[in-house]
C-alpha cells in the first residue's frame, strides 16, 4: 500500500514540475481553452459519464456525483495528459505543432456509509498560451508596415468536492461544489515600422468563484444481470466573480519586457458574474453486470457574453453528443492477464460556442483506452493503471481559418484499498 501511495505522489510531482498546459489557438478567446471535465477512463469512452455507474467498487464519478452506488474502497487517482496538436491554415500556408504535458487530475474518494459517498479532486479548468503576429503594408510609397502582436497566458483551476446519497437501491442524488481560481492575461500590441512607440490593449483577469452541479441516476436491474441506467446533471450559476481590468496605453520597450514612458489612455475595471456557463446533461446506458456497458449522452452549455480587449464577445449555445462503453472478457481468469483488462471505446461530436467569420468552430474525435489491473488485484480490491487515447480535429480550413488535428495521450494510476474503516475486532 505504501509503495503505491509513494508511486502516486511521484507521478503527481513529475507532472506538476513539468506543468505546461497546451491549448487550441481558439483558446485565445474568452476564458481560454476549456478542458473537458472527466478522468482517463471516462475520456476513453467518449466522455460518457451522466448515466455511467461503475460496476466495481474502486472509482468515483465526479461528473455526475449521484453515480457512485458501488464505491466501497478509498480511491486515489493521479492522472496526466500529453497533448500533441498540429495546426494548419491556407492563410500563408501556415503549419505548426505544439506538444505539452500536464497534471490533469488528482483526487481522493471514499464511502462515508453504505449510502453516502464523498470525493475531492483538483483539475485544470481552462488555459491560455498563444503568440500570434500579423503584418500589413499600408502604403506602396514608403512601405510602412503595421504589425499586430497578440499574446495570452495563464490558467484557471478548479477544486471539487462531491457527495452522493443512495435514496433507494435504484435511485440516487448527488451534489458537487466547484471552486475556480486563477489568472489570465491577454494583450494586443500595435506598432509601425520606423516608430518606437507601441499602442497596447490588455486584459487581465482574476478568477475566484463557486458553482454547483446537481446530479441524479436511476438504475433498473433486469434479467440475466442486465441493467438500464438513466442519468441527468445540471450546473447552475456561480457565486463570486471574475475581476477584469482593461488598459489602453502607449509605451516602448527598453530591455526585454520592461516598459518605459507608459501613458495610460483608458483604463476600466469590470466584474463579470456570468463567465461560468450554465450546463446540463442527459444520458442513458445499458449493459451486463461486470461484463460490458454501452452508453450515450448529450451535453448543453448556455452561451454568454464576455469582455475581450475592450469589446464584447457573444458565445453561442453549444452541444456535445457522445457515445461509448467498455468490455471486460473475464476478470476471474487468472490464467490470462488479457482477459482481465478492461477495454474502452467511444466517440463524440461537439458544436462549439465560438463562431468566427460566420464559421462555427466544431470539434470531433474517437477515443479508446484500457484499464490494466495490478497483477495481484482481485475483483473486490482492484487497483489499476489507466491509459487513454484521443484522436480528432477542431476547426476548419474554410475562410482562412485554422484546422487543429490532435492526438492526446492520458495515463493515470488508480490505487484502491480499504481505508477509514472501523475495526470490529482487535
């Protein structure tokens, strides 16, 4: 037990040390590139989680806090993501790549009683990391060039606490609280050849806010160990705000990033309470106990307005359609290790919230993964290494836009054991 806990700590330490959250170029808009809220095993199934009640006793579902009927062990998860993005545009035949590795989830969950389960976790919520420059020749006579430089950085993280309560053997309710914190920064700088003075338009954001997710599941047991599961979640408003400071100034650089003779032309401070969208999800799944499962769901996010470099961006309502599941050949077959591996599969299509130049920025992918049980794991006390693969694309080449192809790799350690249990005998 101690060795596994140390291993988990070392994995977390490595990813925290190497933390460099990658994102799409479309993450330049609004609060940044939002990371999907789930673990390695759920991501490997296309993101299905709303009607996903895990058959075994070693994992906690944070996405739908009601779907934790079977958790009986203390589960510690440490997970990391490696993103590999490939960008292409017909505008000036742009081709670029970006690779990054970061800690994507760390959590602990355990049963409080037979009906009550509790979990806490940390995940990155969104990030910005971009540098873009454009040049335009204004006149043919003196060939004056106008240069626009765009830069953004920062991240928003979330700490989650979730509680589930089993009302009846079939029906459960859950509540998750989410605390968001972090800083984001955007700046556009305009300069002309032959002139030292630069015009800067910057936005700095400081985030401190809460919101809450309500969840419910209903699972009907059927003949021959089959079962039907229905689930729903709703994430409502937020308490707190995002402080936004917009500054328009002129200056020039001395050395590096040191500004000299800065003159403030305009400065505004705003407090935004609607930057976290309302969300809803509905899912349904069918499977055979400890053998296989297939589920599908639809997710909805309400579009909101967002202040960006002195202008207001209007986000559209977005939708995500997912399908996926898992298959386990025979966990009790100790003669064949491959029979004890859990195989996962899925796909999704997402209508994005951003529309640029009249073009919707959509996303789609196929996913796969495996859960590799430790050699001595039993069905009643299963620890595993989870692996996931996501291959897809976002955006389009139309209207000189950017198409993003991506291959994302995920790995996690799930250590499950009996902790916090009262001893009946000395």
